[in-house]
């Protein structure tokens, strides 16, 4: 039970970090929403934001979103689970 509580707190903190980073990369008015769903060993983070800001998040040749996925993946890996970022269209 304690491990589950800690894992949920870590997942929530990662979601908050992801929200902050995406908001700073795009715009405070982009309407960024990050939700997550827990799997067995994988957590899926779903990022929703205004259509006009998706290009900024993805970046040239997908470099921004790839870097963000690497960072979140490292944060999750240090806590014993995988993380996937989905950009909701």
C-alpha cells in the first residue's frame, strides 16, 4: 500500500512537471491539460492543448517532443515504471 501511494505521488508530480514544461514551451493561454492513466508497469500521460500550439510542442522534426519524452521516461525509470506521452489531437 505504501509503495502504491508513493508511486501515485510520483506520477502526479511528473504530470505537474509535464504541465509546467509544456505551458512554458507554448503559452499560458494554450489551455494545457495533462492527465495520466496507470497501467501495470506503464503510465500514459495524455497532453491536451490548443491546436495552434501543437507545432511548438512537437518542434522541428519532432525534436521537442522527443526530448520531453526522454526526460519524462528517465524520471519514471528512476521510480520503477515506464512513461509514455501521447499528444491528444
